[in-house]
C-alpha cells in the first residue's frame, strides 16, 4: 500500500466526533409561552424570529409608523438576548400586510441602522400576519462564536 493510500484511509477512518457541527443554542424569552425561540445561535450565525409591531401589553398600535417602531424594538430586544445588535444584522426579510405602506415602513427602518450599514433585504406583501399586524420582520445576524 502506498503512503498516499494510507493517508487517505486514515482520513476516511477519522472519528465522526472530529467532524461535529457547532452547537445550536435556542435563546428563550423569560416567561414567554410563544411556540418559538426569539433567537437561535448556530455557530457564528444568529437567526432572529419574525417580530410584529406588538407593544409590551400585547396590543397592536394603529398606523405603520407605530407598528414599525414596535417591530424594530422587538427585533432589537431579541437580538440583545442573543448578544448582537443592529450593526450585526446581515439579512432581513420584511412582510407587509399592505404594500402601500412600504415607504412609511422604510422611513422608520433606516433609522435603526448606521449609515452605510443596511443589511441585505427582501420584502413582500402578505395576506395576513399574526394578531392582525401590518408588519413583521425577521433577520439573520453574524457574531463570533463563544467557544
């Protein structure tokens, strides 16, 4: 057997444990009974669940301006729980119940990010959102692993 064949066999026989994936951490909101984690860390990537414009008392305010601010505040809270912030967000998806509210949403959205640091983004109109909300936003952030 040649030395290169022996090296190949050694690599193929390496224990599977040496090829493990990064741990996944599900970050929960204390006291929440929601059927999802607000944030999940997988290695260096943080997945932030969709946040609607609900106020702390669970009500949905009237108007896109107020809902957009509440949704962005809720998103920021979920990000902080995972140890990241708006500057760490690299991709966002926006869902609007009424696409005519696009400009009103954007006017609020851009105020949460540093100039020149807007994440990549997709947006689409939807037929309905939880609790009758007008907007929902989810994002992906990047942060160094805590290994």
